[in-house]
C-alpha cells in the first residue's frame, strides 16, 4: 500500500511538473510577443495567445490581464475606428475576469484608466473631456491607494501630455508625474512570476520629448 501511494504521488508530481512547464512556456511566448511586437497582427496574436492560456488557467489573473492589455494596445495600432469600442468592451471583460481572480487592484485600475483614454480616439472632440476625466479620476485614486505603482503616475502624466494645452495639458503639467514615475520604475519589483512590467521605456521617451 505504501509503495502504491509513493507511485501515485510520483505520477501526480510529474503531471503537475509537466503542466507547470507548459504554462511557463506559454507565458514566456506571450510575453516575448509583447516585448518585440511591431504590427497590429502581432498584437492580435498576443491577445489570442493569452486568451487560450486564460481559458486553460481559469483562476489565474495574469493571462486575463495580458489579454486586456493586448486588446487595449491594438486600438493604438491602426485598428479600424468602428472596431475600437467593441475591442475595448472585450478588454473590459478580461479586466473584470482578472478582478474576480484577485488580480492586483492597482494594476487593473491602471489598465482600466488606459482603456478609458483609448476610447477618446473614436471622437476626440466629443469624448476628450469625458474619458480623460474618467481616466484621471481612476489614476489619482490609484496613486493615493498605491503610491509605489509606477504605471499609475506614468499614465497620469500621459493623460496630461495628450490633453491640449488650452485645456490645461501639455508637457508642463505632465512632467512632474512622468518624473515621479521614472523614479518608481527604478525601484519597483514584484515576487510574482510574470508580473506586470511595462511603461518604463515609453515614460523615459516622453520625458525626453518634454525637455
């Protein structure tokens, strides 16, 4: 009986190991696409890739997060204007899924703020004030509750950067937030494998443009 128990334990351990290896390989492949992408098709590939992982790892918040990230990013890469809202609606569903799986609240808030910013593209004149304001409110609340999150300060800076100067935007109001984000990016870390890690390079680029 003891021998049988050991055999069953061995096979269970091997099954778990193979499953973890497949998960690691899938996550690494998706994050490589995220790091190296250049085209809209690659961004759609990333979204589809993480959708498959999210279906298989239903209780893991990170694959759902990366689906949402890819869908949001795709709206900045020449996606047809009439597809922007439906794509962002899909992204919101994955943000909600990540929340139900106890995803990092600050990171999901940042993603939702970015989603609101991207809705402006459909009609900047009609949507600018509404969705920029929504994004700003989310980001300011996130900075208050999670002051060490660099992406919240980064996106708040971007919110000001892309707001027309006659509405109080531009480099001058954006720069303090971008500089704060730059400091936070230098010190930010997480022990969670495959944790969110984007924004630092773009943040430095915008700082340079503002000098």
